[in-house]
């Protein structure tokens, strides 16, 4: 089993490859839209993940410039909101769109928070 530090380091390294091969949108969606959400969810029950979260977010800031982070966060939020609206229009009760949006809202400020620390 990998440590939380090894997990975010491996994921960050993979993101650099995705960035060069598929572009910033794909890389951001993978690292922030998937990996950060999963990692953050683990922090609620795993203190070892919580201790590593500031370093993971710092690495995200090292991969993506601030303006890219701001632009991409807005794009992801808009996409998730549209998914929620579409599910509501279609009365799709099985949609995970609301859950995905709620999870994203819990972490969307992390990459832009001026000061990260541990609680």
C-alpha cells in the first residue's frame, strides 16, 4: 500500500505527462477534477491524508499557473452545474451530478487559498 505522499507525488508526476500529451484541460480534469477530490475525501477518515493535503495542493500550484487554475476551476464548476441542471430536466435520480458538484465545491478553493496549513 502506498503512503499518501507517494500517492499525490505519483499522481502529480502522471499529470505532467498528461499535460504535455493531451493539454491543460485534460491534465487539470484528471488531477483536480478527479484525484484531488478523491484525496480530499480520504482526509475525512485518514489523518495521514489530511497532513499531506497542503503539500498536494502546493504541487498543483507548481504544475498550473494561477490564471490557469482560476480559469479551469470556473470551467469545471460550470460543467458540473450544467450536469446537475440536465439531470434535473431529465428527472434523472440516478445521476451523480449533484454529489460531484458538492464534492467539487468542498475543494474548489484549495488551489487558490493564499495560505495552506494543517488543522
